[in-house]
C-alpha cells in the first residue's frame, strides 16, 4: 500500500527528505550508492569557509528579524551541518558485491522559543533534518538554511504550547531547567578528507573473503569496509562557531557455519581506527581471517555447554569491554526522563547517585580529550561536543561510587550544566549525552596469568571440575568464544551454546572480585564514535547456562563445488 | 492504494554529451561469454535435482538477475543536493512448492515464493553460485513452510469463489537480447545540467522550494526457469523531473511539476523547450498564489488529455489488473462484468506494452518480456465500451487461464498483473479547439453557473480493497472555472477530483481528437514500475470535486536570502 505525494500539513523541516522519499523505491535504494567526490578546499579560518559564512549570515538575519506577530521571538537558534564523504564496499565468497562512494550534507536547525527554564524543545520543536547543498554556493546554502529556520521556528512556537498543555497534566515537584547555559566556544579545526586509493583495500576484501574455499561447510563469509570523513559545522545564537573533522576507518570480516546438530555459529572480527595507517596489512588481515575460519571449525566440533553452571568466570579484556559498555556505559548518561516522570535519569543507575555501582577498587572516567592510548587512536576524541560545549574529562564512578553523569545541555535533577558530552548520532540526530573515551581503572590489579590461577583456585576450593574463560562476546553479551578451564590441569576446552544467566549491574557490583593489569582499547565507529578502555575481569560467581536457541536445519543441499581454488 | 505520479525522479542530457558507445561483442558472442547466465543455469539445475528429491518438492524454480546501472542527480537553487551513481546486481529466486493447482503462493502467501539478495558484480562464477545456493535453500524453506500452511488453510476455510489454479501453464520462452546497453550519460554533465536548470528558479522570490531531478537507468535482466525458459532482455530510461513549490497566504502549498521521460537522452526535449516550461511553471505558481480557493462542485467538466490519461490509469486501469479479480479482499469492481458495457460505447481501451512510441513520444511502459519471462502482448481490455479482458500475470483467474505478458514487478518483489501503456481511443470526437464551446453548451444545458477545466494533474490514487470505499482521488494542479457568459476563465486552487469508478466513467460525453501521453512511475503491491497512460481530452457531464486538505503554515516570515532589502552581506542573488 502506498501513499501519494502531496502537499499537506506535514512539518516542513524534512521537506526535502520527504520529497526524496517519494521518488521510486529503486532510486531510494541508490542513496546507498556512490557519488562523485569533489575536491574540498582546506580553509583555515571561519571567514573563508562558505558553509560557515552561509550559516552565520542566516543566523544573523534570523536573530534580528525572525518573529511572528503576536508570538515570542526565538531565544536561541543553532545550525548544525554534517558533511559526510563515505566509501562502503563488501565482498562475499571472494567477489565484490558492493562498492559505493557517497557524499552528502545534512542540515539540522534548532530554534528554541521560551527561555532556558522552559522552552519549545519537545516533539516537532526538536528540529528536523534536511539535505544541504553540496556545492559551496552561498545563495543555495543560505536558501536551504532560510527555509529550515522558518519551519523550525513555526514548529517551535507550536511545540511550546503543546508542551505547556502536556505539563499541566502532571505535578512536577522539582522542576529542572529545559536548557543549560553554556560558554560559547569558537573552534575552527580542519575539515576531514577521505583520500585513499581504494584498489588495494578492495583486493583485501576479496582475498580475505575468498578464504571460504578452505572449508566446505562455511555458509557465508564476507569482508566489508566503511570509511568515512565527517566534518561537522556548528553555529549558535550564543556565539559558538565550531568546525571539526574526524575520519573513521572500519574494516570487518564475518563468517557463519552450522554445527552438525544445526546450531548456528557466528564469528566476526573488526578493526576500527581513526588513522588508516593503523589498519592491518593484507598479511595480517588474511592471517586473522584464517584464524577466524579455524575458530568456526573448532566451534562446529566443540561440545555444547553444560546445562547448569554456577561458579567463577574470567573475562578477557576484550570480552569485558562489552560488559562495561553495556552495563556501565549505557547507564552513566544523564538522559532526562520523559515529560512528567520524576526519576533523575533513564537507565539502571537512575537511583544510584552517590551509591556504589561497582566494586570499590574500580573507577570510571570519560575523557574525550585523549587522542590515543597505548599507541592506538581513540575514536571518542573530540574538542567540542555537538552542542558547542568544550569537551572535558569527567570522573563518573570513583572507588565504585557513582558521583557524576555524562551530561549534554539538557539538565537533570542536581546536574544543571553540560560537561561537554552532548553528541549527535550519525548521520545526524538530536544531540544527547553520550560516551567519549570511557576508561575503567582499578586500584588493585593482577596479571592475566594470576587471574587464571585464581579462577582455578576458586574452582578447587568449591570442588568445581572447571571454571569458564570468556574470550569474546557477541551482541546481547552472548559468548562467541568461551572455554572451560579444567581445575585439575588448567587446560582450556572450547564449548558452544553457552549464555549467561545473571550477568547484570547487580553481579557487576557484587561479584566482580579481581581485575587484570592488561588493557583493551575498543573503538566503536557506529552511531556515535566512542571508545571503551578496560582491563580483564574475574567474577567470583556467575550463572552460565545452555542457550535455548533454535537449531536450524542444515542447508537442504550441499554448497556448490568450488571450481577455482 | 495505487498511485501514478509524475513528480518523481529522473534525467535529461543531450546526445552529444554521451560517452561513445562501448564496443560490444556481437550478440552471439556475448551470449556464449555470459558467465552469469551459465552460473545461473548450473545452480538452477543443481537445485532442481537436489530439492526435487525432498518432500514437498518444488515444481517450479526460477532465477531472475537484474543488472542495473543507475544515476540520480538532484539540484536545487543552482547547487547539487545529491549525486548518486550505482551499479547493482540483484537476484530474485522464486520457488513454488506443491502443484500448479495449489501451491505456496496461494492467497495471502504470495510473498513466500520469493527471496532476493545482492549478487557479486563481476564474473566470479564460484561466488555467484554460492550466493544463489544460499538464497535458494533459504527460499525453499520459506516456500515449503508456507505450502503446509496453505494446505491447512484451504481445508479449514470455505471454498473460495474463484477456484482457478495458482500458476498458469505456459510455453517456455527463449530470447537473448545482448544489444549494447545505451551508455550511461557522463555524471559530471548531469550534475552541470541539474545545477543550470535548478538555478533558473533563483530569480523568483516566491518559489520557496524547488528541485531538478535527473535520473537514468540501464538494465539487463536475465531469467531462467526449470520450465526451460531463458530470457535475456535490456531496457533503459531517462527522466527529468522539475518541481517548484510556493505557498499561498492561507498556507496552502502549491506545487508544479514537469517531467520528461524517454528511452534515451537524445529523445528528451531541447533546453529551450524545457526552460519555456519552467517559465510557465513560475507564472502558473504566481497565478495560483493569487487564485481563489475553489468550492466543492458537481457539474460539467473538461479534462485535458493528460488529465484524462491519469484518470483512466487510476480509475479503470488498476481495477483491470488480473489478481484483483481473485483476491478475497479485493473490491472486484469489474470481475463479473466481462462482455458487459462498462464504458460509453465510443470508448475503447488497450494496454499495449509493445508500443514503443505514440505520436512521437517515447512510452514509459514499453517492454518486450515481463518479469515472469512472458512476451509482452497488446491486450484489448475494453472494446466499444464492453469489457473483454484483464491484465494477466501467470496467476490465473476464472475464465482467464493464461498470462498476457503483464506480470510486472520491481526487482525484489513478487509479480502481479500491472499496466504497461494504457491507451484510450474514442470514436465520438470533436476538434480539440471546439471542446471548450462544448463544455459551455453543457454548462448552459444543465443551468450551472460554471464548469471546470482540468489542465494538469500531479497524480492520484485509488482504493481497491473491499474494506474501503471503492473510491478514487485525482490531484489536479491547474483547474480553471469556465463561465457560460463570456467572462474569461478563472484559475482556482485547492480541489481534488473524487468519485467512484462505475459512476464517474459513464459521465463521459465526448472526447477530443489528439491523444496525449502521461509517462510516470506507478506504485502498487509489486513495487514501482514505469508506465504510460494516453488519452484524448474528455468532456464529462458531471465531475465531483472536494476541497483539498492543506497546511495552515504561513509563507516564510523573512524574504529569501538575497531578496532582503536590509541586507548588504554576501549571498545576494545574481
């Protein structure tokens, strides 16, 4: 069922997006296709950057004259332009399937009516997204900003009334301001450029995914790259003027197979960096792909995890990264609850302020100002956040106790100001509190070998035949590689089909007993680029169960024979 | 709802800008070297052999592979907004389990027969075979599961009204069109055209929003089936769509769209004609802003040929699609009207996908083979007002057990009966120059204060499901009040044509002589497909219009940048 394109009462902010959404689906699919790359100028100051010039010119005009008769003028306006130049490619079974270069610019305009205490940032008043011209043509750039500003102001005016009407339905005990004041920052960094020769990379994708030929039971084997140069422009009526660029290079390989009982087995390996030089060489990538294939084969032959286990579990720093990211990272964000709700924040730490959320030997800092650690670039590095606030290092958990939240410019109870963590999700959404570089540190550490020894000691004390060692986790904290560590001789045995019964914020607080002196740096390129840095961890007790997963049928007929080896 | 719209994407470029044609191998040579189709046939054969041993076994498997080279360039205010170029190769794997009489596609389960995926872009037959294998065993599971459900459902439910089989018996087809695809126009040239045309509206302060969209596509499709069909065909189109929008003081959004479509860029109009059309768009919009809002009205009306063509596409064409005669949820307006009068006897309607041009205009609905590998056939659907046939895919309906080459879909979707080139002809005509007078005569005869002339439309939609009223809505953009007393015609805005199909079509009194063509993209269950509709201008004794819902937002508060008198900074208009 389809709807006709027509003029109606829909809000204007995304008019151009809607228009494009109305072109045939075929063409919309092409939005994931390539585009010509234009040489980008390197500007060094705000004055000779046409994008910033256009943004400032329209901002000035709107500040001085944008007002509907009988209605309040805006008290705040900001413009955010995201310029993305991306290259995406994918190879499956040794052959290229996708290879697209795409460049686009998005504009987001926020107009706020009311005041810092109570304003129009609600529903449609939160601004929309428009395509922005790609050419550095002042008339065209300003025209788009002009249209978007006009509709954002009208939407804001209506949104304020709607919000006030809504608020009348609730009793608010401790009102919190809607918008935090912030010192305007002027920071003109270089624009990001995507400048690389794609040929060797495409060859690497094909060569690595061609390794499927070594194992007839592989069902899929893909390699993909997503390289992007992202330049962000921000101006606000408070005086902020920001330009910043970041490159993201993401390369990954993934394979699937099935055990003879039908259990689906997945493995993937990714490399996400901000400097292309840090990506693996072809030899390294092929070696890693070969290793990944070998683990898939080992998994196929591995025994299934026992149905019951309650005992010590050791997580490698890699596996622990997923644990900290999910159970701490998501909960230290100062997200304002929905209108009328009395909680301090959303998330599991909403009532944990000044309470213990981790063992007292652990502390957590988020420091977006760090560019690298142990020679690895950090993706969560930035100078100014997407709300024009200077990035600062924030200590969120001290000696196990939650002492702060990561804040954008939307205050929550007792946290009236931003600490420079308001960041927009790519391609461009509303900015909100987000991780930068989250670093988990411990006051007491042991070597990974000592942790393994400790795991075995606990098993022996409790007369458990084995403990578990987790090497890596997949989505939803499902173990991808998990080993039984036998207490009698310390040997490791790969198992499949294990899941955790109670790996949550409570066990993280109460049952984490020791920490390694190793460090894993994990860059997360998707949505909001960020990094998580942490050591390996040992739990005194966790429940590990047999997954209740469907066992799919094996393919109904064998894979085609490979003609060329 | 189904729709036809002319305001979608696509491209113009002059032939002299084209890259030189690629020197292609002779057709026979190309066929021999077609690694892709060889891999398709080999995998199809393997699937047939191996899956054929299972229970339930497939009785039909087909592979369709679409090799598309597409470009889309969007310009606005003289700048590029998007410029996208993509090569894609996708495969649709169809598996039918059971028997032609009852299979997994029955009733609501049609989607269970199709699985799609991306194929390698190059000639690596190992990789192509592996992806086809993945898609095929996945699709077989979906199909066999659906088939079990179908068997149970047909036992549980009461017998359906139409007991036709689920798949028609047809002769396998063999066709190998390895003609060189027309080359894609140079992207930089497209970009320059988008910039140049879109800059044209910069000088109008009242045109708030405008776009120039150029799009081009060339496609080679390959189809093989276990029945032995082997069809390779090619197609190409280019479209240029120009949109401009303003807003009346009461908030009504007013839009003008011009589209130009052709098989290749050299068939598009010259720049002078296009800029003349843009100038008319600008003056139309200016007049529309000042025009009064029309009132609901029911009375005589004249539809231009283009307006009448869209009217027939929406109101009649969609209801002649074969599968709509069978679905238990469908309104089935015409199902039992075969050999009965459904139109005035002076009107006949054919759907002719084999027609490549009409009156010198390229027809968007031209094709040689449909997506089920069946040859396109000219179908006389209505002759002298009497319903004769439907637009058939390989889904049979009562009394129509064969495809007539109208099984169409966009890549990735299951085929249904669709329109190609719907052409309306008339034996009761008058000179086009006399139609306005005939309208005035009709107004006087009915004693109405005025009649309406619909000069142009932007599209429309129609509802065919039983749960909804069987109504249609046509969205005109240029509507004139014609007065019987000699006053000049008056432009009005803000109305849509509404009605129900059987009532509306029998109000046609007379037609003009000149057949006009509307090319557009049509969206329905099987996706977006290029179509044409062609008709002469038509005089209706009665057309009903209703007020159009519109935004209440005021026009922009500030003048556009560069039109602000108080401004001295950069960014002034040229």
